[in-house]
C-alpha cells in the first residue's frame, strides 16, 4: 500500500533496506538514472531552504528530468569554479533515495570557508552545478538491523537524516534512537521535521542535547555533552543496537571513548566525517587537519602495518619505484611506503585531489601498467577498479607504474 503525504513525500509499508529497488521505489523506465556512463551529471537547483541561521538545504533536479539512485548516507562530489579557481567538495546527500526525482545537500556556512560561503551567497533556483555520482560506504548494510542508534553533532546530522527519512518513507518498524548534539536550540538542524516524524512513527525516538541556551529560547531539554551515563540512560539496550556516528573529529573521538568505556562491541560501530572547508582550490595540495577526512573503521583493505616497504638488502634504503605521468610527460620516483599523489606533489606536479583519503574520487585516473596497493574508503567503484582505475591519493606502488595523468 502506498499513501501520498505531500508533494515530495512517499510513505510505504514493507521491509527496510531489502533491495536497491526498495530505496528508489522503482523509478519509471521513462526517467532513467541521471549519472550515465561517465558517473557525472549537471544538477539544476530548484529550491533553497533556510534550515537554521547558518544552514541551508539546496534541492536539485538532474538536467533532463532524470532520476537519482544512491544509498542513504552516501555523498556527492561537486565540481565548482569560484573566482577563476577550481574547487572540488564532497557533501552528504540529506534527502532519501525514496524520493528519486530530486536530491538535496544541506550545508553549514563555515567562517572563511570558500565553498560553503559561495553556495550560501550564490546558489539560487536555476543555478547549474556539475556533480559526480554518489559514493561512500557509510550506509546501513543488508540485512537490516532491528535496532539503530544514530549519533550526530552539528552538520554531521545529514547522512543520518537521509537514513531516517528513508525509514520514515518506507514505514520501517526498526527501532531508531537518534541523539543529536548542538550548541544551542537555534543550531538544531531539521528540528521541526524530526519532531513531526516522531509524532507519526513512535518507533523513531529523537533526543537533542544542547550545550547552552539561545537568546531567543531557554533550552529545557538535556544539557551539556553526551557521556557514558547519559547514553546508557537513553539506550539501556545499547548492546542490541547498530550504531552510526557522524560529526566533527573531536566529537567522534569522544563517542568512541564513551562506547569503549561501556564495553560496546565496536564491530557494530560505523562512523564518517568530512572536513573539506579549509581546503583551498583543488590545484593546491594542502591537507585538511593533517590528512583530510577521518578514516572510517570499516574502510576497505588491510591495516596500514601490513604494507611496510621492502628494503634494499645491501643499503637498507626503502624500495623506490618509477611513476610515469604519461600526459604530463614526467617520470617521478615514489617510495614503496608513499602514495602516488605524494610523489607527484614532491616533484612539483599538481594533479586534481581533494580529500587525500580515498573518499571523494577527485584524483581518480587510469593505471596504464604496473601494480599498486590501493587502500580506499569508498571513493571508487568495483567496476572502475576492474577497468584499471585507481585513486592516486591512497595508492602505493608495488612496481613501476604508468598512469594516464
């Protein structure tokens, strides 16, 4: 049974996260997926909503009225030109895949952030932006869990909002406890919408924790910061829940400490964080906080310690390999324990890159020959790996390498 509750909302009954078809509600054949063979699309802004005093949601349609397919929790990579400089930024999709004809991102204005400020000040209905297809593995896995714990702070709410909206649209009977932390009540993102969801679906419970009052509202709810006693009081059945966390690096470190303190099974813990705003234009190699996005604990690949570089038996020097950037006409030297991107930067080359953590896909290129150890975090698809595509930011050479860059 399907019941329409509004122009952008579809509610269904049935199991959640059973198949990709359930996410998209089977878009009609006359509206094919927008990304195409190049995994890229032109997005047209249709609506801009002011969510809080410094947060806006931007709603897009695909050029040509095509539909979007993605998993809740994934992100898109925007390719922008601002004042003559190229920028690449990743933003989590805040809308659910159950509403396939539009896609939204929700962006907090960051003081001094070149991209967030440009989006807030310049994107209006009709603005056209190029985006790469959704990526990322921070998404509820099959089969569905009977109970979830969503923990977020600040704009880290966006992937969890996509998950919650999906559950709401599909009429899921999963038990969801959503705990969001904010500075003041005025900083709670999606506050009214979450309240409306809980009024309709009692199996979704939302708790806000604020550090302080706002001049316009005295906060009457939970105060301070999340702690082990507070979390145990909110979720006495914590061990039965699958946990998804997103927020600033310090917040997630605190959450890991809390869960460790209470003896939670960290195999059921999933996290993701992006912090791209301090990055300059993509042509300038400056890492974010010493390395870009935080590495999810369920990242693809073995531990870094499994890939120690080989050494020359006579000199003890680390093994090095040659890396040929074919289109640039340059051949550089790369240590076995260094990435191809690091070697390019050291040689003065400036290949496109953004997150430096194997997440955004900006540095994707074709490996023409050779072998690499690529420890990525969801920024490349299996079919692309089969086509010899690699992410040079997280690829270490295992032989001499030639790449199409």
